[in-house]
């Protein structure tokens, strides 16, 4: 059965596009690749009656133009200021975009769903510390470290998360934050090794480095390039390289100090 098309007024269409941009921007912030964001925005706008939909999405900018005989032409843009990878939120945003395409809920319902997604529970300080400890100790063992090395690496992982929580309220550049965290990590690892020669500095350090490595960013940049989104792919690649360089600089500073 063919679905009846909606007939939106200009005000309703602008409200719809505002919500679609909110969903798309939060998807991008949560870790979605550009192609997925563009495709989701296109499908949602088309489902709500847009006859022509143009979407331009980059790592830090989304511009969408929709047009139809019912509501004319409307253009909205959204600036993306930061990235806070959250695959849990991305799961709900994907579900909401699919629901909008299939059932066409009214915008009041969409507003409510977006508000619910914004307040989804996140990991508290203690669970996040345990996660950092698990990552550090697991990679230390994976790369050939001993059980004592993994234990120390896990404790340093908890320390990294504590420092990160303390620095979060400060208006620090993301690259500077990574330099500080890697410096603290390197200082703690070197201090443990200097006090007890049984520990392996290399194995402990590599477990801590894996916390800071932008793995998802590297993955997304390759996917962007494969999808021929070269500008976004190169932007993500340069950002990932700068973060990796910041990690190296931080550990170099730590080893120079000690």
C-alpha cells in the first residue's frame, strides 16, 4: 500500500528540518561517519515530503536544503563544536531516524524522543575508572606483559581517568588535554619501573597508550575515504595524527623529566 505523503506548512517543515538536523548533528558527535549522517538526513527529509533534498556534511558542519511545492525552499545549518564518542546514544539516534522514516511521527513526539536521548544514562566516575583499568591491563597482557605489569597498568589507567575528570571543567584544547594525560601516564609508569625493576616500562606504557589512541577516528577516516568523502576523511585523518603526535609528545616529556 502506497503511503500518503504529508503536506507540511513552511513552519512545520522548518520545525521538522530543525529536528532532523539535531538528530544528524548528535549522530556525528556520537561517532557516526559522514555517509551515514547524510543518508539518514536525506531519508528523513524525503519521508516528510521534501521533493529535493541537498545535504552537505563535514566533520564539523552540516548544511541541509529542502524544497517542495507545499513549503517552498528552506535551508538550515549546524556547526559541530566537539566530538564526544557515544555509541550507546548513536544506537538510539539510529532507531529514531528509522522510526521517523517508517511511521512519520509528529514533531511533538520527535521533540520528546530527542529530549529522552539527551538524558540517557552515562557511565559514572567509578565504572569509567574500571573500564580504563580493564583496557590498560588487557592490552598490556596482549602485548606480552606479565600479570604484575598488567596490575600496574590498570592502576595507572584509573589514575588517567581521575586526572581526566579533574581537567574536564577546564577550557583546555583537546590536543593539550591529551598531552597532559599522556605526560601523567608516562610519569606514573616510569616511577613504578624505577622503584621496582621487575616491571616492564614498555609493556605498561603501551597498555596506557591504548586508552588515548583515537582508534574509532582512524577507522572512520578510512571509511570516509572509501566512500569518496575525501574532505571529511582527510580532516579526520589529520585530527587523528595530531592526537597521536600529542600522545608521543606527552610520553616524551614524561621520560625527559624522569
